[in-house]
């Protein structure tokens, strides 16, 4: 019998399914991303953009999957992606920055987030 998932869940929308190596817990992954505050009433669900690795002078983000280096929604949303894949993650606040928000005030408390993520590499 499969485990029952309770509590907050992310929504995953694949726009491109990659054909390369699959990201699993323990892998070092490299991603490009853009993050917005989630605004369901907006046409594309995107509110104010707060971060992007695609901006001039920025580099892709690298982190070890499952090591707690990123928010829980990213851990869940990047796992299972294949290199070359692109997906949108809609992450509830409980799996993002929760009641505290992000340091520096860029993400307010209790904010749901939306990210476009492209998996560039897996080691």
C-alpha cells in the first residue's frame, strides 16, 4: 500500500521532460530558476519576481538534493527531474519560508511561491 501524503503539497507542472540523468536524493544538482510570489488571481499566477539565476552576472544554483540546503518545496520539486527538464513549482508557504518569511524581507511571512526551474546538471 502506498504511503498516505498529508499536510501541504507542492504542485508540479512539467513544461519539458528532460532526457538526461534523473535527480535523486544525495545528488549535487545545478539549476537555473526564477521565483515569484504566487498570485492566483494573476493571469499566469505570478506576482512580484523576487529572484532569478538568469539575471546578468548570476550563475546557476548548485545544491545537494536532500541535504536541507534549500527550501523543502525545492527538495520535493527537483527530485525526479531529468537533466534538460523544465518545470514550474507552486510551493505553499509551509514548504517555503513559512511564518518567518525570508531574511531581508524579499519574501513576506506566509507567502506561497512559484518557481520556474530548469535542471542543467546532476552529479
